[in-house]
């Protein structure tokens, strides 16, 4: 819609799993008065689309999806892209323990709502040692246990199979000091096809000292687009270690700093580069993008959605028109050359 | 400077022909208090610099120079670039003939000041038939004739040799209907080395019907970074042809629409995409970028200089921090999962 | 509505002639969900309202109405007012004669739509001598002649009686050189009560040299809130005289400068201070305030309606909160007193 | 300067005690190139100035001074004023006790720097009971004791005599529970003339329950433009009482909320209307207006200084120019009248 608002004629391609939905949306828009020639819609695989882009040479391409494809497209299209990249999103709990029930509930929603299938889902939780002493994890587990297939508070995972998730969990549990906090089992009594994933909401604990190690880092920070999160804790003096871990992440979509301690907020926000960042005791990772800018930061290709500023950045550009209509000063004469 | 204002630590590379100037500027900045660690400076050829960029993987690279290198860099750096590209800049005179002396003087300055060695220099001039009936060209020629080596109103051309320019002129004169308006001769009585160019301010007329032809187009719109311009004219009903020629240009840096006719301004500005565009009877192509945004338009990689908005676009990015400190509503209770 | 958007609790008073309409609007708002306690509504005469304001001492009062009452209120409330004052609105036609039919039609609508009962209605028309030579006045008269009671393109005048308007016309016709252009007669065959006005669309010509005279000025620039306008013309060299006339007017609500001549627009706009000013060949005095700021200029008490900026100016104010949360610099020590 | 930046021709009047300073400043400005006709300067008493204003009828008057004169001027000039009114400025310390030395030092500077002769000086200090238990007052007293005539950290009071200040202190000490905390004595061994004040930095404690009483309120909140402050304390549950006291003040210039407790800041800032408000542990009342907007809030006559927004609000106004140059739609025809 942003592309249309700015007067572009976009060509739209969505993942084939959801193209039937987009097809209906376009028909609705036509019904509401959108001229049929204003937007083109294509159903194809990625390879065909890539070929089309190379030939059509569009002025701008907005890509939402994996970092790998994003980088290929950026090179193919010589940088004429804006990217809304993948999200291994982190949440960090600060030293001030307050409102445990609320924080636990937000963690449950951030990690497991929509079975964790949001680009802003909580992928890793860092707890300050003050929080580690509370019953927060038990509370998160209790909330995860409420979830069930019957009311769709858990559901099928579209892009990762049950086997792949279980294998990922197994690999994590090889790391010294790691342990399964809850979940880790397939869903039962269901008719979800094998090509999808079906697993209980899961959390795995990994010690923060292990996460930072080179041989563990890529494994721990691999995004699982499903009901899965890593949980860890850190001592006060380990905050620089946590900030190192955050700095090494290559995608910087959303984040949450859960604290009302002004100096802690300054420290963490000032030393990280994530895009949409929720700060404060009620901070979450999966917010309400209709209310604010949503997008990554720290990359000139970064796109944004949700605000007039974001739409203008992505779908328009600055053009400077300088009017100089005169009149000439009275008695103007030709000056010397320069 | 923009990169520094925004808190980046830039690595600076300039063309080796001018690196001694930049070296002195940096020493001046250090003398004025710039911490020595705030900016790095490298002297190298382009090949070495390209290798360095690939290894260092900087978050952002601003490139000012030729479109060819720009496209290679954009691919190499996967789009993490902003570009200030080359300029084959056009000026179009509208139907309302006024202030001939002034317009002639601006044409002379735009095309030949600094021997035409500005990225915003006037490369082609489109005259409405009403202007073609005036003595405008004679006036431009008279102004060009004032220029001489003694007072440096003409001077050496750094990047194109005399022979290359003369050869270019010869090729243009093969086009049917084209003719040399003035200039076209080497400078005399000078000690400018052979590796530089030394030529009188030159204008070649090419009929507008010929410019648009595929076999002439690339030749006519080739940028000569020296005291050289194409001049043509168009009839009222040929304006769409002129707009076609402008649309086909691939670099869109600056432009001028010289007219106070409101509807003509609307037509030309609305159907072109150039960046910094001067409109009105006093319109020029080489303006005063300290007063306004200067940069191309119509490309998501486009950079800008000269205004706070431009500096922020190129050297910073939007980051959204949403504070949600609470307090919780009184009597808040855990809601159902979703 | 603006007052409510900004979080105020307004007390609303409208003229008793229209209070029944506002009563229904409030009931509609309540029906749509406006809490009943959010806005108070009072029906009273002006005297009672004045007393109420003095006792309640509201932080801000927005007054729309005559300049006389506005000045009294401003003094009574010690300046805690914003004013949307009366409008003796002018239109000036520039030297470039184009699109006569269109300009005539806009004049007819500006002066006579809603029987001239808009605060932005055209009260006086200044024609450049080039326009005076055309058939513009004949065209305006033809359009006025189309208006009739049957389709309500003329109607009753709420605040001025027929007799008062006729008397005003008679007084104007005493001025040397003035003449009735058209209209000037009561409507016939109607049942409009005597307390209202009922008159044909009317235009009176007064020479511009007479308007500027002290003994005529107040008479000519008296606002008649009905289907009535003054028309005059001026020679090129009389433009300063016209600008003097405009400068002397005390209310500066709306205006129109009908010309596409860039220098004429600069001259007139630069030397006048009216608020909402329409410029260009399609300029009108009665625009579409839903699209732009509508209000007077040149007075610190001036209010505006129709845009977020206007609403914020009138119904809110700037408050500066400077957060300085620390932390202190390490090793901070108490400095000497100052 | 703001008036000049916006293109006005101001008439400047300052208090006669400082007119010699302004005279020199104007001469400096002329020396630097200010055209002599750009600003007028008058030396007169207030009565003469009032007469001048009534006759000259300026479009805008900015008044900085007492609320009494401000209200008279507002009425005389029918509201064409902007006001920078007097300041009985408050500071409130929140529940989080931190950095006692720093807070004590800021209190000393806010109350006694320049002998308290700033419109933003701290006039009353509200301490949370947690602060009352600390040695804060002792620390403030120690800092006050450092001040001495020799190094001008105390000095003459221009507008209040020693006797008047002592009499004010005496009246305050009649209030049950009030006491002199420190100071309250004339300076000794000096040559300050009798018409000025000469008194040690002074603080008087008054119980918060007494301040709110009608018969004490005006006395306690009377501004003394000298080295004098009221100090009080409040229990957690007395915060609404404190907010009531703040709400009743009629001038709302600056304020400070000294706390890093997010919910306390929300509560106090949300329920007060002061203009320039410093929030956070390092909050002060006398800030650095060159860095931010400085001015009152909550009054449509309120002026601001120090930022482009403030200068534009006070010395300029919004004027809306709507360009509508056409062209007309093809085949346009005159529509029916309305």
C-alpha cells in the first residue's frame, strides 16, 4: 500500500504458500475502487522472479525475507533494494525486578503467540541475576502449558519440520551447561501434515559464557521460525559479555530492554543498533507496528513500515526543486567570467 | 564532515590527483581540534581500495564518481552504498523569452566556469524555438570569447586530453545537420602538459531529431568533463521528444528549466526525475549547494549533500525506540493466550 | 473538535440563531461515543456569556465573530483569547488575462454562493486594466442573473435587512464616479420575513481613486454579510494605490491574487498580510478549508482552523521537558559557587 | 534578536537600571553592521511607554516582567501581547535518594547563584520524606556558608531592600511549625547602598500542611527576587497535597522534578503545567536556555525564547498561501451555481 500511496506502479510477488490470500486481497481492493492497472501481481518461484527482476531492472525492490536471498538480490540489482530482513530478536531483563506476572506473560506472548511465527518473535531471553532468583521461568512455563491445539494457541509451523526442530534442540543440549527448560516434545493427537512442524512451546537454557564462544555462536543464534526460544542469565558484571553477543548478530530487527532503570536503559540502548526497540518494564519484542516505525537499523538498505516517514523513505525519495523566478536586480549588468 | 557529525568513524579515500589537498585539510582539522583517531585516511589506487572494502565490510560506503564503478561497488558491497553519480546535466529554455543577457551569462557560467569541470556543469542546452529566433547563441559565443588563459577563465582539463575532445567533436559532426557553433580549437601559447586537455570553450549543435536516434544517443549524451556542451533547439510540438531524451538518460543529477511559465514548469518538472533541479527564469545547473540539498533522485542508492536532511539520510538511519515504562493498569490480570 | 483532540474540556457557545443545530450535533456526538462530561454547552445572550467568562476565567477563549466584540473580549480576558475575525475579503486580478469564463465563474461563486454569507466571501474585486477591457463584468452579471430563489441559489440574508442593504447601496452611489453594475433590487414573490434581507446579487462600481479617500474608505470597506460586492479597476501604475487600500484594512482573513505572472504574485503577496491567500489563475476567496490552514495573519491573537498545526496552535501550547537523568561523570566533585 | 531575525522592526525598552548596558549592546550591533534604522530604542518610565504603546498600536508587544503589569498591558493592547512572566519556581525531590552531594550543590546554585536574581531561581523546595531523613539540608547550608561578598558569590539585591526581606522572613516565622533553617541575617562590612538589599543566603522551613492554607498561601508563594527560598517536606501520601499547591500557583515558568523514578516523573509532570521543566536526578530550575525552549506554558499569551520554534511563535505567524495556477481540465465547462 505504501508503494501505491507514493504513486509507484508496483509489481507484487508473495510466497506461493500465501499467494491465494493476496489474490483475494487484490480482488477486494479492485472492488473498492483500485484501478486494475495500478498494481501488477505475479505468482512464480524465486528463480523466475529473480530473472524477471534482472530483465525489468526496476528502480526499487523491497524484499522481505531471509538474509541470504537479500544479499544475493542486493548484488544482482546493484543495490537498488530495500530490505526488511530476518529477525533473531533478543530481550534483556534489567536489574530492577518488578511486576513478575506481567513480564512472564509478555515473554510467553512474544515467544509463543502465533506459534512463534512472527519476524519479531522473541528468540533469546537474557535475565539479569536478580530475575534469575525469582520464579519467572516457572511462570513462563506455566503460561506455555496453558497453550493447546484446541484453541489454536499452538499450531502448525509452516517452514520448519518437527524433526528439524528436535534435531536443533539436541545439538543445543550438547553444549556444556545447557538444559531443556520445558517443551521439546512433538504435539500429539493431531492431523498436521508431516511437511509442517508440530511441537510444544519450548525453551532451552544455554550458559551465557557458552553462547559467546565461536563454535557455539552460530548454532545458538540460528533463527527457528516456530515456538522456540533460548533462555540464559547473566551476572551484573557480565553485561559487557551480553552486549558483545548482541553486537555480533548480523540481523538487527527488533529488541526489548525490560527495565525502568534509566542508567541500564541508556547503557543497553546506547551500545546496540537494533531497529525497533522496546524499552521499559512493559517492553516487548512483538509490538503493534501500526503505531510506530517497524524495521531494522544500521544498514543503508534497511526498510521501514508503518509510518509516513517509513513509507516516504522506502517508496519515495527526496527531490530538490529550487525556484528562482527573479526579477533581476534593477540595473543588473553582466559580471566578469569565472 | 557529514559522516563525522553523525558520529561515524569514516575511512576517507580521494582520487590520488587531489590527495595532497585532502592531506592538508585533515592536518588543518587536527590543528583545529579534531581527535586524530576520528577519521582514517588512505592513499591507494582503486583496486586496492576495492579489496579493502570487501575485507573490512563497512556498514556504509559513499561513492562519488563514475556510474560504472558505482554499479560494481554496489554489487560488491551488496548494496550497502550511497551514490553521488556522474552528471550529464541538461538545461531547457521555455517559451517565454526574457532577459536574454542574463540567460546567456548563466549559460556561459554553467558550461564553462572552472573549464566545465563541475559535476553540475551544463552538458546540453535545449532551446525553445522562440529562443532560437533570438541572438542568444551569439551572446553565449561572445561570452565564451571573453575567456582566456591569462586570467584562468579557461584552464587545463584534468581528465580528458585535447585529442580526445577533438575526436569527440569530430564524431558529433558526422551526425547529419550538426555543426560547430564555436570553439573546437586547441588553446595556444601555453605550457599545459600533454596529459591534460587544453581547448577553447566549445559548443556543437545537433538537431533534436538526431539526438533521440539510438545510434546517436550514447555519443551525444557522453559526458565530457571539460569546457564543452551540446546545443539544440525544439519546436513547441517537439517537447514530448525532448522529454523522451531526458527520460532515457541514466544519471539524474542536476537540471534547469528556464522559464517563468507556470504550466511549462509543471509539464517539464512533472515528467522528469532529476535530483537538484533549478526552475525559473534565473535557473542554472551549477548552483550553490551550501544553500540546498544537492544530489540525484529516483534511485534508492541516491545520496545527498548540503543539508541536515541529506546528512541524516546518508550518514545516519532511523532507529525507533518505544518507551513503555508503565505503570500497569490497576487490577491488571493475566489475559488468555493468543 | 480541535479543542477536544488536544485534551481540553471546552465550554461551547454559538449564536442563538444556530444553537438548535449545534444541540443536534452534540447529541450525535454523544450517540457516537463522546463522553457526556467532555464538553459543556450553553445557550445564552452575549452579555450573560461575557459575565460567565469573567467569572470562570478560562485559560483560553476562541472567539469567531465581529472585530468589535473581539477587541472587547481581548481586553476583558486580558489577552487570553484567539480570534477568527471578520472578513472584508479582496480579490485582485493581475495583468495576464486568461480563461475569462473560469475567472468569471469563480467571482460569481465567491461573491454570491450561499448568498454571500461566508466569512471568506469576496467583498471587493480589483481588476487590472487589461481585464477591464474584456467582457468579464458582463459575464459575471450573466452568471448572477442565473441565480434564483426557486433553486436556492439566492436566499434570505440572516443578519442584514433589505432596507439596510439598499441604504448602503444608495450611500455608495453618492461617491463621484460610482455606479450600479447590476442587482440593487429586492427579491420579489417570496415569503421571507421582514427581519431578514432579500435582495438580488448586487455589484457596485467605485473608482479606485475614490476608495482610498478618508471620507469614503470606511463606507466602501464595510462588510455586508450578503450577496453584495464592490468592483473597481486599476491601471498598471496604480498598483501601489491598491496595495495602500489593502494595507489599511484592519481585518486580514482571506484574499485572492488571480494571476500566473510570477512577479505580480511576488509583488502583491509580499506587500500584503492577509491570512489564507489564494494565488494563481484559479485563485478564489472561498476555498476548501478542510484542505489547508484557514485563518487571519499578522496578529498574535490570530487563530487558525483546519490543519494539525492550526489545532495545536490554538488548543495546545509548547511545554519543554528537559530530561537529565545522569549518570554523573565518574569522579565528579563539587565545583566552586557562582 | 529574534524579532530582527523574523524581519520585524522592533522598538526596544528595558528597565532604566540596565538601559546603559543595552545602549552599549546596540552600539556594538551597529558596529558589527546592523543598519541603524532596523531597531528603535527608547529610555523612559513605564507610564510614558504605556502611553506610547497605546498611540503607536504595535502589532505585537513582548513583555518580560511582573504579572501585574503584564495583565494591564494585555488589556490595554487588547491582547496583542506575548508574556514572559514572573517565576515562583519550584523543585520537588522524589522518593529515590541518590547522589546527595550533587543534588545539594544544584539546590545551592539554583537558589543562590547570582544572589537568586534569576527568573528561574528556585523559590521553593519540596523534599520527599526519604530525602528529609538525609543530611541534605546540612549540605545545602554548608554550601550556602561558602558564599561571601569577596568573591561575589553573594551580592546586592537590586529590587528588594534588606528590611523588606527580613520583614518577609518574620511574617513567615509566624506560621505554626515554621523555622529559620539558615541565613536570615544582613550582610556585614559592606558598602552596598540602602536602596539595595544585602542579606545572607536564607532558607525558611514551612510545613506543607500550612502552605496549602488560604491564609498562608499568598505569603509563602510570594516571589522574593533575592537569595531566599522556602524549604518543606512531604510524606509519600501527601503528594496530592503538593500537586494542589503547585496547581494553585498562577505563574508557571520553570520547575524541576528531581528523580529517576519513571512513575514519579509521570505523576508529577502529568499533573503540572509549568513551562520549562527539568526532569531527572540532575534536574535544576536554572538551566541553560541557549540549549532549549525557555518560557511559561498553559497560557495563550505565553512567550518562549531560545529556539527557532520559540522565535517563530513569538515574532512571526503562520500565513497560508495556496497556489492554484491551473491549468484548467481540458473541456472544462461552467457548472451550475450554488
